[in-house]
C-alpha cells in the first residue's frame, strides 16, 4: 500500500511563528513591567501618606530635594512663562479684540493656559532639569553598593529614597505651575497693554479669567501637576533601582527615562483633562 510522504513544514510558517512568539513574549514582558511599576508606585504613594514613616532623615531628604528641584527651578520657569505669556496671551487678546469678542478672553485663557499649557510646560521643565539627575543619583547609589548597604542595616530604599523625592517633586511641580501661570498671565497682559493691543483694564482682565474658572478647573490645576510630578519623579527612581551596577548601564537608561517621563506627562495630562 502506497503512503504519501509526510509533508514538511513550510519555512515561511516557521519564521512567522517565531516572529509571533517573540512579539508575544515582548508584549507579555512589557505588560508585567507596567503592572509592577503601577504596583510599586501605589505602594510608594501609600507609604508616603503614613505620617509614621516620615522620620527625621526622610524629612531632611524631602527639604533638600524640594529646594533643589523646586526653589532652584524658579528662574527657568519664570523665563519660559514670560516667553509663553508674551506669545500666547498677546495673541489671544489681539485676535479676540480684532473680531470683537473681547468677552471671550477668560474662556480661551482658562481652556488653553490654565488647563493645558501651564501644567504640561512646567512638567517639561521639571523633567529636563530633574529627571536625568534623579536617575544618575539613584543609579550611582546602586553602582557604588550603597543601596545594598541600606538594605543590610534594615533601611528600605523606597522609604529613604523614593518617598521623599516623589512627594517633594509633586509639591514642587504644583508650586512651579502656579508661578508659571501667574507670570504668563501678568507679563502677557502687560506686553499687550504696552503694545496697545487690548482696551480692557487689569481688573477686567483678572475678573474675566477668575470668573470663568469652575470647580473642575481649580481641581485640575491642583491634581494634574501633583500627579505628573509624582509619576515623573518615580520613573527615574524605579529605573535607577533596577539597572545593572555600572555607570554605563545608568547612562544607557537615561534616554528611556526621558522618553517614559514625557509619555507619562502627556498621558496623565490628557486623562486628567478628560475626567475634569
């Protein structure tokens, strides 16, 4: 009895299966990393809410880091806010006055400057100034063996490193956002007034902005900077605690930290804007 020979698997099918397998493994690893990151981030936030965890060393770390990422960032934020205010506020005042819609100044400024531009641009300044510094600091602590030394004497690196820095950067981002907002508004109005582009007075300008800010706008102005600041602080810390114990590994992780922080800032900004 003749039997047909067994059919050999096609090479194209084998390559496609290998590609799908690698793709599936990559997606699974990324998903597990994201879930682990969210879990560690939530645990860090919960530990920071417990007053009993804030020992003297953590309070000192919080104060020191807040000064460096918050107070020392004020000049950079003021310069950026001045440029944005002169460019944006002047244009809004000019065009609305040109089309006879000067009563809509407050609505446009709240929608564009208060809700979107001020929190996001401030977050970009914070990421540019502090993100790489955080990763380099934590990565060097691990490369020098100081993380293992803290663990050997019973100190949790999360409590000593992550909690004070994340809460300090969250508060600093909120403070810098308010500074950015007020500087942009005032300098934008002053520039428009000096150029003769708007007939409204300063009191009318202030009233037009404040009267159009709802409860949701005020909550957004608080929530968005705080959440963005906390997350973009934890990303370089999380990566720094997991890099190989070498300076080269820390340098290789810098681009990832920067990209992840930018993505997180934009995703959080969109999510908070949709909710509020």
